[in-house]
């Protein structure tokens, strides 16, 4: 198993945190991992993306050019990284902020209203966790329990009080996927 992921959005949307959570979770599960961040010049509000690899085999390079999954939280990221998805693989789009559909018909595309769901839960800051929950439901590269354990490593003890709302956001993202599956089956 080798999952090659690109996560992208504006600085401040939690793109790096998503990547770190996946990476630490992989380490908890004794998988081979890499995390490579890339920041735009403005940091907060500028563009940010990271490459994450989770594998059962050693990782040769941390750079992801052809991705098994791309998660985009804003339109500039969709424009830049949509073409990086390997045919037959997955693209997750934050449909709350991206007003266009994918131009690809050779990949699986998931439209996740991450900001809307985060707002319903009471904090736009957890839109990234909604997206991560959707991704985990589809791909399952790590167990959700490992994500919960990794939370302390990524955010530290000072933010332990935020674990409950983040767990809820992960669950809501997962539920969006389950509801999609049900609606497409019926």
C-alpha cells in the first residue's frame, strides 16, 4: 500500500495540520511516512500545500508529483493540483469555497461542503477536519483512532480541549461520504 497525497489551500486553513495528523497516524501504525510542507510567501492567507506519503514500503522521495489523492480547500489549489491526480484515483473538493466542478472524468471526485459543516458545528477552523474525515472514510490509509492519538502530537496539550469538536468534525466528514453512497445507491 502506498498513498501519495497532496493537500492544498490558503495559509490558515489547516492544510499543514491535516498532513501532520496523517503522518503521525502512519507512524503510530508503524507505517513508512513522509511529510513535505510548502508555504506561499504570505503564510496566513497565502497558498500552502503539503505532500504526504503513507506506505508499507520505504518512501524513496517525499515529493508527490502524481497523487493517489488530492484534497483542495480553495479554488486556486484546485486549478493548480487537479491535474496531479492519477487516473482512477481521488480528488476531494471543498464545495463551500470552490464554485466549479472538476474538469476530469477519469477520476473519482468528492464534493465536500467543509466550511458549511464546520460553521454548523460552531467553528470555521475545523473545515479541514471535515475534509479529513471524508477522506478517511473513502481511502482508510490509517485508523481514525490513530488520528485521535496523533492530535496531541500535532496540537500539543494546550489544545487538548479542542479534541471533542475535532472528533465531531471528522465524524461529520465521514457521514457526508456515507450519505453520498446511500444517495447514489437508491
